[in-house]
C-alpha cells in the first residue's frame, strides 16, 4: 500500500494552521443593576418610562415636529463629518480585505535583463577568461508563509476589530449629529420665542414709563419713580443682546451641521409652541445599554484590538516558515527565451526561529498585555460613565417636570391676576399703571416658563443620546 504523502501533508498543514496562539477574545461579562439611579432618587417623572423599548431610528421626531425631521435628514445627507466617517469606515473595511489577502500565496511575474563580466580570479589558476555577455530571465514567482501559529489570523482579527471600532464611531457620530441638530433647532425656536417675550416686557416697561411721566406732570409721581422705571427698562433691554447673539450662534451652528456656510443657507421656520413634549420615553434596561451605546461597543472593539495585538506579539515568538517557488525562462538573447533549453525552476522552504533578541519579543508581548489591561479599564470606565449620563438625564427630567409644572402654575396665576385687573379697571378700581405692571409680570413668568420648557426639551435630547440613540442604518450609511 502506498503511503498517502499528499494527504498527510495536507492534514499536517491544516492541523498546524489551526494552532492559534494568544487569547481568544471574549466580551467582558458585566452584571449591571436593574436601575440607573439610587433608591432615594427614583421619583417618577411626568413622562412614562417604557423600560426595554428601543428608540426608533427617527428619534428626532420625538417632539412631533416635521421641520425637525427634515433638518435631520438634511444633516445625514450633507454633513461633512459624517461623510468623512463613512469613508474612514470604508477604508477600514478595505484594510480587512488586504490583511486577509496577505495570508494567501503571493504570485508575481518577474523579468530581468542584464549584462555581466566575470574576472579571471573566478576560476582560479586556470586563468580562464569569459567575455562579457548579456542575459535575460522571465517567469512567475510564488511565495507563501503558512500561518502555523495564528499570527496572521490574529492580524486579521485585529484589523476586523479596527473596522468594527470605526463602525461604532460612525454610529456615535450619527447620534451626536442628530442630537446636535435637535438641540440647535430647539434653541433657535426657544430663543426666538424668548426674544418676542422680552419685547413684550419692554413694551410694558415703556408704557409704564410713559404713564409715570404723565403722573409726574400731574403731581402724582416723584422723580424717583421715573428713575426706577427708567432703570427697569434699561435692565430689561440688556436681556436682548445675549439672546440675539445666542440666536445667531445657533443658526450658524445648525448651518454647519447641515453642511452649509451660514451665508448660503436659511433654515426653515421653527416655532417653539409647535414642539410637543412626548407622553412616554423609551428607556433601555442597563443590560441592554451595554449592547446599544456606540461608545460602549467602540470600547469593546478597542479591547478586541488589544487582545488580537497580544496574540500577534505571542505568535512572533514562534517559528515562521516561508515557501517559495519560481519557474524561469533564461537565455543569452531575447529570441531564445522560450525555446525550451532555458527552462529553470526552483523550490525552497525556509524556517526562521527567534533565539536571541535581547528580550525584545518578550517585552513586546508584555507591553501588549499591559495595553490590553489598559483597554479593559477604559471599557469599564466607559460603561460606568454611560450609566452616570443616563442617571443624570433621568433625574434632570424629574426636576424639569417639577420646574415646568411650577412655572405653569405661576403663569396661570399671573394670567388670572391680569384678568382680574382688567375687570377691576373696567369698574374704575385699577389704574393703567397697575395693568401694565400685570402685563409685565405675566411676560416675565412666560419667559421663565419658556426657559424651563427649553431645558426640558434639551434634557429629553440628552436622555436619548445617553441611551445611545439609534445606530445608523445600512441604508443611511
């Protein structure tokens, strides 16, 4: 019976290739609590929390405002940072293919032409002289380095983890971009409303000043009353410039988010009163957050990069085999290259095994191990930071709801006081000055309510960001 050399060789190659040194990556096992906040902080907000519900991809529509969704779509199409992140991901994916290709046999076609003259010392005392001659070679060259100990496999794993990291970075940028569009749009609408409210305060101040001056002329008000009214008007006028600057700054930022220069783009009309507070908020469970937040998943991918790098450093301490083969057509003139007499070939195999390198390879392995431990610590830090951000957003929403409800009560009281003053004036019991004071008080409370509502909208946005938003879909990518 003939010994199956080829089968044995194939089995040996497969068996050796299956030997992969270094650690196999396993995601960290965490057992998070069922809650984000401590027991004393667990107050129920106005909105219902739907635990375990996933955020919809168009989470910007949470405020039920169509212009907001249109702006998000525009940003996803035209934002330059997002475009750059997409291309970076594509580059990383191509790098994976390149790394995988490096494990395959490599072939090339080589050609060589030269001219040579041997010295007389080449043949010793014979003093044989060979005249100068030309030579030509052409043929394929093959080489292959079998991945016996898995260094190549670990390199591919590392590159795949880097591509995964870029994917998660793209998802994180998507969440950040959509959140910024929402936040800037809310602030634009809110600032515009606040400017209008401040203008009503100024109108009341100016009417009050005119009434006090008239009273002074009638001998019913003092110069101090006039100065106080002027001071109040000046103080309230100082509210406008910061609001106008904030409005312009938000407009400029939003234009950049949608990929336009401020002078080349005009946003749609954004009306603050058209925004709606959602009745319910989807809140992922802590265990789900670990598989949802892009930054946590990016930290996990970074940890796998470190794990694979440790495998590469380990494999570098093992022998490496290289196989080469070439077939040549050789001749002294180009016309004789393919006549058959110049056929040549070569097969070679080489083994390289590190014996002494001054401890370099072991130091590289230990360095890779410490890099893995650092990545593991960074992963845990990312997780606890994520839980903290969700907790901050949830407690902020509780306080926001209390603040909004309190300010709504104040506004209702101010409106009732104004209505009573109007009735009293109709009966001749209230002066115009008291009416303008009531108008001013109402406008001031409305300004505070607008500020409280703005903060509530922004904190809802913060919650959606803290929960990881929704990963960028393949269609959007």
